[in-house]
């Protein structure tokens, strides 16, 4: 299973370990992700693979 590298703490995070938050807006949905280790928020996961 591929892991992502956290942009802040550089730990490897499995996709199922990511904390996600999706907010409904008038223009659609916005999803953000959080590292479960250092709690850093980031927007894109594609660039971390």
C-alpha cells in the first residue's frame, strides 16, 4: 500500500491513516487532510505520493 510523506514531519502516512474533513460550499465540496502524527493540515495528497 502506498504511503504519503507528510510535508511537515516527513513521516510516512498510509491512506487509511489520514484524517479528512469535507465541507459543503455553494460551489461544491472542499476536502482537507491532516497528518495523524503532527496534526499538519494540507490540501492535496497527489503531490505527496
